[in-house]
C-alpha cells in the first residue's frame, strides 16, 4: 500500500512539473530608442517584432504607441505631461531671448531684433508641438 501511495504521488506530481516546463517565456526585445521618439515606421517594425499586435500596418503612430505599451505592459502616467520638463526649458530660453531682443531694440539694432524675433517664434512653435504630443 505504501508503494501505491508513493506511486500515486509521483504520477500526480509529474504532469504538474511537465506543465510548468511547457510554459515558454518570451523575452521582449528592448526598443532601440524611447517609444515616443520613434517614427511610425519604426514603431510598426517594432510591433511586428513583438508579434502579438494585430493590424500594425493600418495603425497611426498614436494607436501604435498605445498597442505596443499594452503589449509590453507599460502603463501611462495619467494626467502627467510627458514633455513638461522640456517645455519648461524652452520657455526659460524664450524669456532670455526676449530680454536680449528688448536690449537690441534699445540699441537700435534692427537686424538683431529680427533674428531674435524669429528665434522666439520658432521656440514658441516648439512648445506648442511638445504640448500637443504629450
């Protein structure tokens, strides 16, 4: 009887051990650069490498980002701006350029005023793009 009990425990443990060995862990390759900075084409290629995303070629960049993050298991920080620190840096630069522009106006240097005006405009556009992206 003791032999039968050990035989039963051995056979009942073997399928469980075999089932555990059948589980295949797939390693997710790291993206070559941050997902937000990848182009849509790069995101499609990365989505294909992951393999568990369906309809990669019909998605736009935002949809690809969302699907890839879900597949990898990344959760977005809700309510937190992604590029808030970069926007703050650009705004500091804009303020310093504005003081330089005002000084150039006082000195009567029209060419420098025009250069600084254009540079400020470009940076303002950059803050708008960053704000819309994140």
